C-alpha cells in the first residue's frame, strides 16, 4: 500500500526586516506557530479531529467504494510511465510520485519546476506555443534526436521566470470542496475595510474561480490531473489530445510516434480520485495543559501581528455526498486569494485574468507540519538558528536572513517557493 519516502521538507523564505519580530513571536509557539486565529466562530484549535489524519493516507471515514477509488488512483499516481506508453518527448519525471514523494507520497521534492512567461501590456502570456509555462527538464532519446537538446530551453520571449517546488497534494480534496461563495466572500480587492490587506479571487478570463496553486492557475482537481499528465509527463489525454509544443514547434511523429490521445479518460479520473480522497497532514495536539496553553498564546500572537489577515485559519466544505467531505472544517490557514506582494517578490505571471507577476495566492499553512516532520529546509540552506519549527510560522513571501541562504541564487531570485 502507501508508505513514506525519503524525508525532505518544504521551502519557505523569511525576510530580514521581519526576522527579529518573528523570532520573538515564535519563541511563544513551540509547536503551533503556524496556527492562526481569527474572529470568525470556529472549532477549537488544535482540532482533535485533525489529529486522526495520516499523511499520505486516504481520508478516514471513506466508504468501501470510495476507498477502492482512492486505491486505484494511488496505483496510477505511483505508476512509472515508459516511452512506449506515451511518456515524452519532453517531460519532467516519469511518475507523478517522482515529483510528489517527500516526506511521503503526495508531497513535494527538491527539484524545482521552471516557469517562463511574458507579462506584456497588463496581460500574461504563458508562451504555450513557444514551449513556455512549465519548461520540462528531460527529453526522450527520440525527442533529443529531433530537437538537439536534452531539455526545453527558456523561450527568448520570456520576461519572467519562476522556480517553484511541486505542489503538496495533501488535503487537496477538502480544499476543492470549499464552496466558491465562501472564497468570494473573503475578497477585498480595494481594501474597503481599511486593514491594509487587499485580496482577490483568482479567476479565468471567463470568471471561473481558480483556487489551486500559488498563481491561481487551475480550477479543479481534474485539471490538475489531466494537465499534469500532459505538461509534466508529455502524456496526451482526451481532454488534452495534442502534445505541448516544444521550442515553438508542434511535435513531429519522429519525436513521439504514439498515437494521440495516448491514454484514456480513466487515468485522469483515477488521479482525480486520489487527490479528492487524500488526507491532509495530521494535527499535533499537545498532551499537556501547558502545551495547549502555549498553542492558544501562539494563536493570539499570530492574529495580533496580522498574519491571520491573509491566512484565514479555517473554512468549511459544503454539503457533499461523500461523508468524509460533508461540511467539514478545513484548517488551511489561507484565504485562497491572490495578494499583490510587491515588485521584489514578482516572478512569473499567472493564468489569472490579470496574472500580475507580483500576485501570489495565500499559502496553505496546513502543509507546514511537513517542516517539523522533515526537520529543516529543502533548498540546501541551513535553517534559521533555533528549533526547525521556527520556519513553520514564517510566511513564504519573506526573505532569508541566514547569510548562507542569501548566497544561494535559488533563494535570492525568490525561487524555491512551493507551488502550493
């Protein structure tokens, strides 16, 4: 069945100017510094129901048929694809699990995806025809023979480049089950309430809500699965039946002789079910009253310094025929809105209707317990001095104050942010 892979951890970035303040805050939060509070009524935190989850396992409470669907999806998720099955010609890895295996299946990895875009006259060009967007880092032998390269190069038209760790998939189904109205209700694009925070929902040009990934790129789990097959592994599907252009050219039969679409719809459906029923990380509940009091203090401080303004602690799923997803609290610590983080934090633009390079969707802090499980960072830098939990509460848009990390080009160019 499912099981752990080599432990690594999730990338976050800390600001020099906020390091001292956050260090003081974190001194109060030995186990729960990521757990924000807000004024809305919510279940108590730590939520004992969220202590029942097992990272990398299915949601507890699934019916027999639902569990069977999850297990079928799991098998497709760890499947290793071959060239004769449709892999390539350009691809990142040969398995979903290859990019999502740390600290267990469904997690992330240390290899960063490269996103190249062009933001021109207020519009984001994903450079799809030029081979941009997600630049694949491997090529099959046939592909290399045709294109003369072992990977996709950066398109000359690209104006921005982002380097993102693969998204953590834990709890993705609960996130997908939050009603759109709950997310739209949090919007405040012009800071009408005067709290200094503005945020807007990511939308496709036709108005469809895009809640997934750091640039609000995709709207549904099915899109994550189906476009992931094509964009990450070069495997065409009925919904995406042609290969992504490489170097601005359609893929010739010499580079990929397998007829399109290379797989049927059942593969995307299985991968969608895997994400739909995948549990979020479990919550640590302090065993002592003293520990619980520290959590409560930390939650108050997190709110007092304004973290909860963007990192809404809890949202709720709507009515759902799946009991495990029916009207459940979802401790995301995110409002799922796009926020303008300023020019210093701009990288690639996004598929959102405006898609500004400085727009980032609020990070899901439900993934931050992975830092504790992994014990450090995944960018190769030394952790900020002190307990590795220091990193848990630090928002990913902050800078590193560790000189060793400042010398790392992957950090100084704002890369290594999880595409969560």
